[in-house]
């Protein structure tokens, strides 16, 4: 069974539009928050990546909105890997109520690792790939 990384969100008043629903742009920030938290639990947290001249860049983001999130709703982002290549990766993410599993939205993101100084793609560190493999969903 695939491990699922779970990141608990703390929605703030400014995340909501005048109709008291989460603004659609907020989801993109929350995806970044969840992926960053995932990276920070790995053997290659952001500080180590940057010291090695590496960083992850997004190549695609897709979000399907299913149910509105309201101010009183509890929300977590669940993340797992769907593809691991030499430098490229893809993740699936779900915005859910942590208590019930009710799904508010689902997302997919793809990206790759690059050298910060040149912008050229590079292989992901082996121990980071090994860590991600524990979150890789079977095909």
C-alpha cells in the first residue's frame, strides 16, 4: 500500500472571498504549502537543496473543484507520488476533510529538478528518490 503524506491546513480569513468560500487562487498556494512540507520531511529539505544548487520547478498544475470549502471546514491536503523519473515527477493531491475524508478538490502537479544557477534539468538526489518511492502509487 502507498504511503500518503498529509498536511493539515489552517485556513485564514483572508483565504475566503466575499461569499465566504475559499478563493480559487488559495488552492494553488495550499498546494505549494503541502509540497514544501513534504520536501521538508525528506532527506533533502529546501535549505539542503539550495545549498547544492538544486530546486524543484512546476511544469503543470491541474485542479478540479468538487465541493466548496467554507470558513468552518477542517481541511487537509493528502499527497502521493504518481510518477518518478530521473529528474521529473508527478504528484496527486486531494483537499479533504480530515475527519470524514469528504473530498473538496483534487489536483495533479508535475515538475522537475533543475540547477538553480543554470536552469538546466538535473537528476534528483538518490536518497530523495528513495524517500519519494515510499509514497509512489503503483501503476
